[in-house]
């Protein structure tokens, strides 16, 4: 794939990621997720990387659209557990009443903008709980406040 293709990983493992989503195994979350990174040269996947902040906001609308989480009005909160880091996330997504019967759906329309991306969308708010450091190495990767 061409590195000039918008929205495509460009053949670099750092930009070739996937996320697996399913119903939560515990009652503290709506969904569990696992992020993986493609190993382009060896045709494998690397599960040792942490969570992906670029993909995380998409989990809220996905869980609502697939009914893995409950739609509520005017906003829905999706509780997510990362199987990579153990971090718990809350993703708040705007909803709208549609049709004559007032059925609820994810609201994608809005004025939020991302620099360099055309159009606007409804905001998605992500909050994290229980996150300290990265990949189990703690807050200070070397364990020292100062390294010489």
C-alpha cells in the first residue's frame, strides 16, 4: 500500500493496527478490547504494544451500533476494558432520536474538527481510569526519578 494513501497504514508496522472488540467478561465494563500491531515484514501481529489512542474513540460508536452497549439519550457512556493494559475507559458518545418513533441512534453530525481533515463531527469524550505508566513498566520506566 502506498504511503500516500489517506487513511491507510502505508506499510509501516507503527501505523498498521487493529482492535478486537467483544462483550466484556466482567460486569464492570460493556466491552473488552485488544489492540494489535501488524508485523508487516513477517506477516504476523505484535500484541506487546499498549493501547491505541487514535482508535480508542471509535469503540464507543461501534459498541452502540452493534448493541454491545445501551443507547441512552442525549448521550451514552460505553465502559471499556483494555486487555492490553488493564486500563478502564469511559467513552461518551452523543445520541439522537430518529424517525417518527424516536428510536435512538449514534449522532455523528456536529461541529468538532480535526486539523487537516475535511468536515465536522459530533464530539466523543474519552476518560481513563487505572492507567499508570506503560506496558506494566510503571510510572517511571527505569524506576528512578532521575537518571544520570
